[in-house]
C-alpha cells in the first residue's frame, strides 16, 4: 500500500469507550439475522433440557426408589435448581417472543398471500412452527400448574392430593419408606387422570413436530447447512425428536395401561 494513501491512525482512536454488551445485545436482537441466531441458540439449549428432563423422568420405569432418589438429589441442590429454572424460563420466554416476532415480521413483509402457494418442499412441521410453539407454551404453563404449583388435583384414595406440595409435605403417607417425597406416586396419580394423560400425549406430538423442524432449521440459521446436506440435517432433526416423543409418551401410557404404578394404591 502506498504510504500516501494509508489511512491515518487518527481514524481509529484508541481511547474510545467500548460498546456495552447490553447495547450490543439489544442491537443484535433488533435485527432479523440476530433474532434468528438467538432463536437457534435458545432452541438448542431448550432441546438439551428437554432431553435431560426426559432422561430423569424415565427413571420411573426403574421403580419408586430410582425416581425418588433422583428427585431428592435435585431437591438437595435447591439453589442451583432454582437458578437453572429461572435461566431456562428466561431462555424459553426469549425463544417464544423472538419466534413470534419473526413470524409477524415475515407476514408483514408479505401482506398479500400468494395466489398459489407452492408448499411441496415445505413440511407440515415447518408450516406450523408458530402454532406448535404456542401449543408447547400452553403445555408448559399447564405442566407447571400440574406438578410445580399443584393446581391440578391428583387425589389419592386416602384423600391426599399428591400434587399439592403444601398438603403432601404435611402428611406421612405421601412419603416413601425412605421418608423421601414420593414423586413416583405423585406421577402415577397424575397420569391416572385420563384427560390429563391424553393432554400430555397430544402435547408431546406437537413437541415432536416443533423439534423435528426446529433442530434442522437451526443449521440453516447458523449457516451450517447446504443443499447437499439437507437430507442429513432433516434426519438429525427427526432422530432427536422421535426418541423425545416416544420417551415422554411412554410414561402416561404405561400408567394408564397399568404397566407401571401397580404398587401405588
């Protein structure tokens, strides 16, 4: 480069204040590309949580001791557990908010629908992401009301509502022989309510649709895809979504059919 044409260092002052991370983050969230990145990353984090959460719950198939021991292990880490819950809730709210905003932006950019929509390449999952996402949001709210806040009753024959934490902790019957809170019995009584169990099963089908396309579209949002690898990417989405659906549906089905929970009267 010619010295005469070299840019002066005065154009690059060294004593300027760096851009605050919060300002950078909000600036990125204001763009479509930045929003897609955040939706992809929060989606990956939430997918990892769904898998870990399912793996812990599947301990119900190993019996009362296995599931209650796992629940006690989580309870003993109360501070970390609540920090994780608040973090996941923040990620979930951000994921939902940005997803809805991106959908509304896309529709605003094309206010007039095509006279003929070529949806041969678009799967049902990709065309219903906003709706499956809203169903999952409703399910998460119901799930918290059911097992966290005890607002959905699951009354045992002895009159104790196993999902009412305040009531159950004041009784001796909802505890197992090891004096641990009987999460196993709580789950069994919860899924013996057939409408509730069916609601869980339907919600998992919507979750599977959302995950199958969401995982695949993450590669696109992050710029990791290509037409050559699209079939492989779609397979990865299905390979993650299908075990989650099967695992989560297996639990209410097993309770309703009596495959597990026979030792809970």
